[in-house]
C-alpha cells in the first residue's frame, strides 16, 4: 500500500473556483451564506494545514507518545464540541470525554491487536482521527436526543419512578432511543455505501492511484471500525449521561436544578 | 399518624411553593384541597420522595422519611399522577411490571376489577385506551404493588362527569375492600367531601385549615 502523489498549491488554488461558485449561488439566491462559506474555507485551509504539519512532524518523529498527545487533544476538543450540541444534558462534558476516550482506545487497540494495522503513527493518527470524529458526531446526536427525550417525558419518567423503579429502569426506554438515534446514521450510510455515495477513504485512495480492490478493502475495514467505535461511544455517553438527570435518591432533578 | 410534617418549605426558582408547612395527615381517607398553584401536587410528591423539601422534616408512620429506602417507600406509598403515563405495551404488561418491581404476586383480574375495568383489559394496548380508561389502568397498576397508601393527584381532573363519578365510586369501593389509606389531591372541595373524612386546605403553600371536613372546608 505504498502510494504517494504530489498535489501542488496551484491545484488547491484552482479548486477555490468551486468555492467561489458556491458563494455566487448563495449571493444570487440570497441564502445569506456567503460569509459562512468564506469563513469555512479559510478555517479549512488553516486547520488542515496546521494538522498536516503536525502529522508530518509526528510521522518524522515516529513517536507513539506524540500520537497519544494528538489523539488526546482530539478527544478533549471533540467532547467540548459535542457538549455544545447536548445543552439539555446536565454535566455532559465528562460522559462525552470518557465515551470518546474509551471508543478511541478500544477501537485502535482492537485493530492493532487483530493485526489489521501496525501500531505506527502512519496508521494510528488517521484511523484515530476518523474514529474519534465519528464517535463525537454520534455521541452528540445521542445526547442531544437524550436531552429532548428526558425533558419531554418528565411525567412518564416520574410515573415509573413512583412505582419504585430505579433511575436506570425509568430512563431505559429513553436511553434506548437515544442510543439508536446516535448509531442509525452510520448504519444507514454503511448500507448505502458504494450505491449512493463513495466514502472518503476509497475516493482518496483511488485518486492516489491505488488498486480499486485495495481501496475497497481499506474502506471496509474503516467502516467496520467506525461502526464499532460509534456503538461504544454512544453506549458509554448515554450510559453515563442519563445519571446526571437524577439525584442519588432516584429523583428526577428539576430542569436547571 | 400516617404522615407528620414539620416546618416543611420548598422553593422552585423565585417561587416559594411550600412555606413552613406543619400538619399531620391521618390514616384513612384524607384530601388535600386548595386553588391551583397552592402547592398540593408538590406536597403529594414529597410524601413518597419523588422530591425532597429544602428544609423541614416529614415522618411516615413515626419514622423520618429520609430513613426509608426511596424505592421501597414508593412501592408502599404509591403515587398515581394527574396525567396518565403508562409504559408502551399492554395494560397487563404494565401491571406485571409494577408487581415485579414490588416483588408481589400479580392477580391482574382483581387489580383491574378494583379499578373498575374488565379482566380483558389486560390484553389491550395502552395506546388504544381512552383517557378515563388510562386513568383506571394507572390505578390498577398502582394496586398491583399492593401498596398501603395511595397518593392520588387529581384523579378525575381530565375526565367528564360520568367518568368522574365512576372513578369516585371505585375509590369508595377500594376503601371498603382493602385496608388502604388514600391521600387525595383535588381542586374541588365537593369531591373532598364525597371521598375523604379529613382534609387539609392549602393556600399559597401554607396551611389555611386542616381537620375534619367541617373544620377544614367550612
């Protein structure tokens, strides 16, 4: 799998024509997104360039410690980002942080232990980044749903608590729905992959000149790794976060209380 | 005495919901009445520890409420909320769930009968019940736990006159059949007169009157 292509800055600059097209359409149809498009483009250039150099440094240093530092930083930023989408869940940061860390560590540990990838920065950094990114999106969706479910079903939850059910038992149907909503998007996209869209890794490998069979196999490995990590992340995030809605005496906390 | 409250206060945000409440609620059939917003439902939720007061003490059968395991307490002092909230599935599965939580043998037919429902309601899906039937199913579910006290929050608020009369008749019948105490929250003093022998009248989170019906509802 030693493929390498050179992409010049001129080629990147040329692709900005399509950004200009997007901005022009926004201006023409008054969707008021021109500013956001420009911000998104500038951020993508700055962020990806920075991470590109960081990865280059890590590859050259060939240090697993640096890989751990980079992935830990991604877990923290991922948890902070996901928390902003789970505003109705009290104290969502810690469940998210633990969920992303567990999902990342377990998935990477498994793919290395099963001999799928070598424990070198060249594999751990990109796979870790994908795994943590997808785990973040899925657990943000799951906790967002959990917050909506619990705040919208207070009467039902209290009615179950009133029977002497534990918080865990009373929250179970809502945790289940949250878990499902966090995972279903990836399950659906896995079902349609190759039919309706070509996933990024495969596209990247094909562009880089890899054999289509290699591209497909690597893509399959990554899809399955993502499924596993998303399932772990949503399980851990919802399993920890629901507790924050309840007191130790198995009472549903007042909103904002 | 069933419940004894001493200096019980509770705030929610800016609102003083219960303000230095001190009273006793005897066994038998008691009613808590008062205008909406007077703290009736909040008080009921304190009695089986769905919430705790900010200050003050509550005793149940002479023992501080805080000393009871909240789960065991809620199976013994069962609250039926104002709005029906059954679990998805059949009425029978709801009864089974409640009985299993309390570790009690389930006689579904008897629970349904006591709540004024035919035995074949056990098979019915809860999504296909009228509000009145759901309210009765909630009552049957609470009875499946064989509680010693039933806390009823406006049990007929969502019902028309005919359904209200039927539920009231059921509650009278329950008292006759079972050794069970009722604490009933109602905004309607007439309902308190029909169902209870003792009443507590709340106004703005304070005790306005309590005692026999004549004393409290005069």
